[in-house]
């Protein structure tokens, strides 16, 4: 079966899990995560890994309690321990002034990390797939983020725990076929069909148009994102080391030595600015800051979130919170 073979290729090829690992699986009850759960249950029979499942009730939809029960019941069938947690998305969204979507994502990762630490899990697995990755790349393109890296294959949370995406290379249609053939139960989140969200509009309209032009579009976008992820990692290391030589960073201000900064290659300068930008790291804003630096004129440029970019003279610039007075 293609999903199983592609999953194994990703896990083995990228060394995502190894014997003696304990993996915490984030399972929502949807097709993707239920597929991932079943794939891991098969993998655990091949190599010595321990599995723990967590499912979250966001309290946003009346169906969410039913979805949690479905996950727990399927875990019982597979003989895998399952933890069910309630998270207060609405409350968090109000307190942090963010969308329900952002609140839910932040709370999920915060709680995943806590549970992983408590139960000594070395890996946290999420069910992002190749279509999710393509949607993310296109969404970032439309927003002008200046990046095509997409969803990272892995991300360190601490010295002992990392997030992995074991089905990131598996296309949604292969997941659907696998779930159907294996008769895996799942729930459908109807909010995934709402045109309210940018991602859903990309999923419903743009991705199908791409696949009509080229049936391998999802695969090609995946390969593009992995190429840029590798290149990004290399350039990021160079940029971090370069940044240490020309910037002084504090809570309310970033002082930038323009003489040192301008000695670097244009690509590295762009990346350093992206690291320094306190908010809204979009390409057009980074380019706007760069234009002001190259103009070598005194200026005050409002970025967003209460931050300004200020050029004080030929050799000094500062990212500063409004009403703050750092020494320059």
C-alpha cells in the first residue's frame, strides 16, 4: 500500500524514530491523524518503540467530544495508551488577542510539550501531510513571506524531545485510500470546508487547478520545499554567525551597525533583517527596510506592533519599541 511504503521511506530515510524511542502521537480523529496512528501501530510491531496518544477537545465544536471518544476507542482496539485533554481555546484567544486558529495551535503545542516531558517521550508526531505542505508553501507565497521551506520535517523542542512529521511526504489521496482499505474510523471536521480560511480556499480551488495542469504538482512542491529547507539551514547558520558581529539585541531594541552589516552579501543581509524584524516578517517589509538602509538617510519607518526602524546616522540604525529610548 502506497501510504505505508511512503511512510516507511520517510521514517527510515530521515531516521525519524529509532528503537527505544517513545513517541507521543497527536491524534485529532480526522483521516490524517487516524492514518498516522494506524501506521505507527504497524511500525511498533517491526521495531521496539513505545507509543502514547493524546487527543485534544478544543471546546469549539459540539462534535469534538465525539471525536475524542472515537480516538480513545480506536486506541483501545490497537492496545495503545491514550490521553484525552481539554484546552480552552476561546479563553486563550481573548487573553492573547489572537484568532481561534492561532490559539488552538499554540495551546496544542504547549500541551504536547508538557505531556512529552511528563511521560518522557523522545518524539512528538503530528499528522501533517504532503498536501498540507503544498498549501503552506502557497499560502506563504501569497503572503509574501519570502520562503518556500513549507512545514519542517522535524523541529527540536528540547535536548531530548523533537517534533516529527512522519507522513509529510504522503499525499492526501493516498491517505484516503489507505484509510478506506484498512477500514479505519475517522471524523470529518466540517470547518475544513469553510471558505472563511485562506488555507481552505487554497485547498479547494488552487491545489486542484495545479493538479489539473500537472498531476505531480504536490510531489514537486514537496521536493522544492525540502531543497529550500536544506539550503535555508545552511544559510541560516551563516546568517546567525554574521548577525553576532553587527547587532546588539535586547528586549525593546536592536542596535545595528550599518558599516558591518553592509559588508555582507545581499542574501545574508536579507536573512539577518528577517531575524531582526520583531513582527510581520514579510518580504515587502524587509525590502522596505533594506531600501532605507541603502539610501543612507536619516529616517523613522513604522513596521508594526508598536515597532519602528530608525536610522540615526550613516553608521547606526535601530529597531525600537515606541516610547523606548535605547542608547545609541
